[in-house]
C-alpha cells in the first residue's frame, strides 16, 4: 500500500478534477492537501481578499469531502452555502481531518482533506515522516503561476524524484506546457472543451487514508487562520457560489443584455457573468462553464449575440494564459524587448494618487475606489485605469502591477501580465488604445451615477462637470460650493496635453525597427497561423 496525495493548487473543486480522479482510481489510500505557503502568499501580488477567497473555498472543500468506497455519495455541490458556518467548521475541524460522518461499518470514509499553513517541502516532509506508509504518487494540475510558484514546482520535482515519488501533473485546461508555436491552438481548445469528458472521480473505487495521531498533531499546529472578510467584497469563494453565478447568468436572466452593459462600470457588475474569481481559483473548471453554456443556450435568456460574445471571452481566457505559459518572463519584462529603452516616469506622488483614487480625474478615481473596495471592475474600466497610469502619467506597467493584482479578486497571472502589457502598449502587436476618461464617463456613465457613488465629493456638480470638474470657473465652484484642491484634488496632469504627448510617444515607439522586429517574433510565437481577434 502506498499513499496517493492529491495536491490542490488553484483548482479548488471536487468536480471535473483530473488529478483527483486519477488518485482515486488507484484504489490505494488517498489524502488531499491544500497548502497556504508563506513564501508564495508573501509575494506582493497577493492580498487578504485572495486569502479569504481561498479560505472559503477550502472550507467548502472540507464540508463537502466525498465519501470514498461509496457509489451513492457524490461530492462537490452543496446547496445554500453559508460561508460563515463553513469557515467556522474549518477552523475547528479541517486541520484535524476528523471523520464526522463516515460509516466505518460499511467501509466508507471521507476523503481526508487538510488545509495547511506550510511550505511544500515542510508539509511533504511531515507527511513522509508521519504517514505510516510510503508516499507513492502525488497528483496535481500544472500551475501556470508566478515565478515563485514555478520555482517551488522545480524544487519539488527534484525533491519527489530523489525520494522515488512520482508526480503526475495534469494539464491546466487546454494550456500546454512550454508551447512554442500556436498553429493548432484553436483545434486543441475545441478538442479539450467539447470532446474530452469531464474528469469525474469514481468515488466507489477510492480508499481513504486514515491519518495517524502524529500527523493530526502536526496538521493541527499548522492550521490556517481565518482572514478577516472585507465588507465591500461581495463574492465568496467556493464551487456552490460559482455554480450560482453561472446559472443566474446563463439561464437566470442576468446575462440578458450582456454586450450592452459590458463596458459600463455599474451595470456590468450585474450583467457580466462575474465568474472570473471562480475560474481563477478553480472553483469551476473552464470546461464546466463552456459545457454549461453549450447545453443551456436558449436564445431567450441569453441572446445568440451575447452567448457568442461570452463564449469568445471564455476562449480568450486560455489564449492569454497560454501566452504567459509560453513566455513567463513577461512577469518582469516587456514582451516586446524593443521597448527596453523606453523612458518612464517614477513619480511616486502620481503613483500613490493613482492607487488611492485621488488623481483629480473623476472617472479614474471612481473606478479605482470601486475596485479597491469591492475587488471587481469590468474589462473596459480596467483597461482605462492602466491607460491612465501608463499613458497620461507615463508610469511603468510594473509599478501598477502589484496594486492591481492585489485588488482584483480574480487575479490570474496568465491574464494579468499579458493584459497589463497590452493596455500599456508595450507589445508592438496590438492597436494602441489611449482611453480618454472624460469620454469614457460620457459614454459609459452618462448621468454620472457611478462617479457620484464613488466620488461623493462631486455630488453637487451636474454632468458634464462631474466628469471634468476643471472645466468650472472659480465663480462656478463657489456657486456649487466646491473647493478644488480641498474637497477634491486638482488633476495631476493636464489631460489633453498628457494624452497628446502619449499618442506621439507611443505611435513613434511602435515604428522603431527594434519594436517591429520583436513584433514578428511575437506573432510567430503567440499567434502562429491562427487568426483570432485577440492577439
Ligand atoms: C489590465 C487587466 C488585467 C486583467 N486581469 C485579469 C485577471 O487577473 N483575471 C481575470 O480573470 N481577468 C482579468 N482581466 C480580464 C477581464 O477584465 C476580466 O476577466 C473580466 O472583467 C471579469 O469579469 P467577468 O467574469 O464578469 O467577465 P465576463 O465578461 O463575464 O467573461 C467571462 C470570462 O471570460 C474571461 N475573460 C473575459 N474577458 C477576458 C479578457 N479580456 N481576457 C481574458 N479572459 C477574459 C474571464 O475568465 C471571465 O470570467 C484583466 C483585464 C485587464 C484590462
């Protein structure tokens, strides 16, 4: 008998989970681990709100552990998730792996699941010492993460090999490790999403490992502490929540008018799917979402146009993650090395004002404040925040990166870095998009309601002054009872001039021979012979 370990990464679900299915199919004792590694969580891209989402997901995993050796009980979809209760159960119970509902008489036991604050080597060393039987194999998904997690994986690969433990890594969706050319990428995506079965474990075949007293003591000492929940962040972690968001969008009417609302910061919160954190933390697999859409598309609740637009975004998701997998240096460097000589501002006053939503440009400040408070912002407004930081203020995208990553509840390295660079116009491949925040306010928030909600100090002003208060004369300000620089900051830059300068700078740079040479290399690597709208 050898112990089979399922190592959860960013795939926090029981359903459609290839590593879990493979481990259970061995018929050998199985244990599941989720590690909250201090070296990873200490990186500046992670924040308390991510920790909370992970904790809630872990609590749900614990509360819904499958019964192994049973053909009747399936795991994965609790109803009526109450994250408060789930969380309490975890803190008292999960680290101990206590069997609460097992039916030993009939040979059924819950799959032991441990959520531990420990480095990977530390946890596997303890398991090796206290398991009572040798570790045979470890099963996990390939992690398309930041350099810290990739370095940990390289280290663990060596560690497992030295001990004769085999590590089986399943691909992350359609993403292929180290892919250098994209020629059959679309066909491969279709194959994975529509032809491969959902990877459901056969619980009846499984055998649960019985944790030793030493391991339980060790696990107890490494319990993850429950992080405090931020009041403004509405989305809770867990597959049950993910399925609710999915159902209410695809079949519940929330997705009606998806494309009409997608760029509007207020209504996008309801009419977009809001599935991104559930996909980023793996509460749902992309395949589950794609299949659900294909099966339930009715043409009534989600129009054909909206369903198509949503489906393309689901495809873009792994298109971007594949880019990052193929060229992960872009966590630190421009994808297009032709921009290496480009000069950027390092004005920390501007950077801090941008982070805090105090730039003096209302639409920018409203978007940043809403993101900082709630963890969500729609695509267009994310792009506008980056455009303002990188173009109007000429800050380096790297200076914006960690703050945005911390604030986005759905932080996904494989989308974050390519998107950040695309919006910062350092790819040399994509159309340069310089968003004018005043125009965005006129188009996407015509009555100024979103600005009013997040920048209440401008409430006395009507549109269009609410979006561009610098247009007011001094006497107008007195009339509206607003004092610039006191009630609301004056703009950091003259917007018209700053955007004009950016246009000259960016279009000039795009023509440079070194940028064009790199453009061809990038197209060859990330597009190949494929043609998609999103390159
Ligand atoms: C600078 C910047 C950083 C971003 N960082 C992230 C990130 O860390 N994590 C993340 O999930 N998305 C990121 N996005 C993409 C996009 O903004 C979000 O996926 C989307 O707003 C999430 O809301 P939703 O789930 O309601 O999306 P919907 O419009 O309902 O789309 C459904 C799903 O498709 C995928 N998707 C949608 N738009 C894109 C896109 N442009 N590129 C790739 N996949 C897409 C997401 O998984 C999303 O959940 C970023 C965009 C920008 C401009």
